[in-house]
């Protein structure tokens, strides 16, 4: 029975004539409005979901960038405050004087008892800040780049940041810029400095230490208060503090991520295997470099199709560092609802085709079959066969035609 039905269906569809024409137009008139409505619904849903994704990504990236900017602004206030503490500046200036008067090599001087006496008070003062703000270390350097003090007793004490193995580090470059400009500088995250110590990935926030002193004005003969450069203070910020901000989960997205990239397009947040090692050369990072805003679709560094936006971290620009924040969400999650809608529409279209086809076949067969038999009877009459053929038909125009043939 099933095979006969399918055979009749294929014969009906393949056979040229009125039946196939009627079936084609019935299907067209039935499916055209459905397809048009479905396409409009799909495009509308896609547009709404893209706007929702843009709003979600903008909200997250804006909040994260504000957190990062706030974090560095607070650290700038800290280093400005610490570097201007009178007791710390005065004690460190005395330490520099003692070192210069000792005429000892730097590495030997930092092992002397006198050195321990002069650094004890400075270290105790700075330890409170170190523990309160969870800095990894605080370094004090003279104007020649000699590392005279580390609160944590780093192996770099007794070295010169502008020479030897430390000269190629970002820490060294940032110290030079701070001395030249008198403004705070951030070294960027640095792997090279850590190689000589505990292999920590960290960055240094650097400020010149200034001492106020009264000097005579040659023209007026009066004493004037001026500021004199004494040395350099460097706060060592561990990568984990930045990661804590970036890894804070926001919203209910399963695939939404935010991460930082530097001017070299290497990652500045994430796991130790990614930071300063993973290259993020994507359309998203290129748009950030070109200062192009808005949402875009591209492959991320994991080769996944994502929607992404970018933000520039303005607080770091004035510290001499160019960082960007990228926020991304997988396209499959962002447009998951449209795929469900597309599946539903597809099922509806398939069922519509089946139902309309069955109805059309039944209807057209009741119309076409009597016409086909009348056509065959007319052909036989044309060749002289006047035998009567009983043809069953509805009471309509076809039925009237059948009656006319009988008469």
C-alpha cells in the first residue's frame, strides 16, 4: 500500500500536465508567505540578539576597564605618597650618602653591617604598605640605577638596573623614562627581570623620589624651597592582582571572556602559559590598534568564531604603556536562540510541504482525473470510436462538460 502510494505520488509529480501545475502553484502560494515571515523573524531575532550581545560585551568591558583604570590610579596614588614620605626620603638619602662615602663596590656595601643599620628603619616603614596592598616587593634605587634596597631582600639588591644583565629589562627602560620625565611610569609586565630572581611575572610602578630643600636665590639673596631628585621607588605588582580583576565572572554567559593585550599583541592577563607568550593577532586586536570601536565577528586566538569589542586602558597611557581590553563571546552562544528558531522554522516548512502536497494531490486528482478521461474519450471519438464511457465527476464545470459529451 505504502509503495503504491509513493509510486503514485512520484508519477503524479513527474508527469507534466495540469496536475503538476496546480501542485506547484498551491505549494508556492502556501510556502511563500511562510518563508517570507520566517526570514523576517530570523533577521529581526538576529538583529536583537546582536544588540544584546553588544550591550553585554560593552557593559562587561566597560566595567573591567574601569576596574583596571581604578586599580592603577590607586597604585599611582600609593607610589606618589610613598615616594614623598619625608622620613623614607630622608633615610634613603642618608643611605646613598653613606654608600658614596664608603667607596666600596655596591655588591660589597650591601653586605656591610652599616647597610643593615640604615635600611632597617626604611624596610619596617615600607613593610606595612607591602602587606596592606599585597605588593610583591618595593625597590629603592639611586639616580645611577643602583638597587640599594628591596623590602623582600631580592637577589637584585647590589646590582645596577642600567647595566649588566638587567639593562635589557622593561624595568630598566621605565626607570630611565621616569628619571627623564619626572612622571610615574609602569614597566609593563616583565619576564626578563624575574629570570634573575623568583621567575615571577610582574610589573613595576616607578616614581622619582624628591626631597625638598632650601637653596639661596642668587638674584634675590633669599632662600627658596625647591625639590631635588634623590632616587627611584619601584613598586612590584604581581600579575595575579591584575588577573583577579580580569577573571571576575560577570553575567551568566558561559563563553564570555575578557583579557588584556599589549602593544606587541601578546597577552597581559590569563595563565602563566599565556601571559607574554600567546600572540593575539586577530581582527579584534587589530581593530583595537586602529582605534576602531563597535562589535565585530572574527576568529579569536583559539580559532573560535566570536563576537567581540575592544577598549583602550587610558590610565596606562599616561604611564607610558599601551594596553587594550578585549571582550568576546562565542557566536554559538550569542545566536543560540536564532538557531533554535531556524530549526523550528525548518520543521514547520517541512510539515507544511508534506501536508500541502498531500492535500494538493488529493484535490488535483479529483480535478485532473475526470479531465484526463474526457480527453481520452474525445481522442477516441475523433478516430471514430463512438462507444460510451462512464466518467464520474463532481457537479461543477467538469461535470457539465461530461454531460455535454454524453449528449
